[in-house]
C-alpha cells in the first residue's frame, strides 16, 4: 500500500474519531488525537524529517484548529439532538 494511501486513511480515522469524541462530550477522549498529532509533529521535527519552514509550522496549527472545530461540531450536534429529544 502506498504511503499516501496510508496517510489518507490515518487522517480520515483521526477526523472520524475527533468528531465522535466530541459527540460523546468527553474532553479526555477529545484530547487524545490532538496530543498524538503534537507528539508526531515534534518527533518528525527532531528526527529531521520535517524542516522548519512556514508550511511545516502552519499546517500543524491549522490541523489542531480543525480538530478543535470537529470536536465542538460533534458536541453541538449532540446538544441539538438532546434538545430535540427533550421536546
């Protein structure tokens, strides 16, 4: 399996997990994926796989922001569902 396919599958799984953890409204589970991605970025910088340039610094920040939005979107969907079920 090509590395690009593997990376795409991992990204899709991370997106689904982050949304699911937000839907479950569990902040501890919701922090797993961002912490793992921070560890991965730090590892890649220290190993020398990633260089210090603007793209390699901005993309993890954008990714972490997206994970926060996914978590909050899942949480808001759960709250709307609970609100609709209460009515």
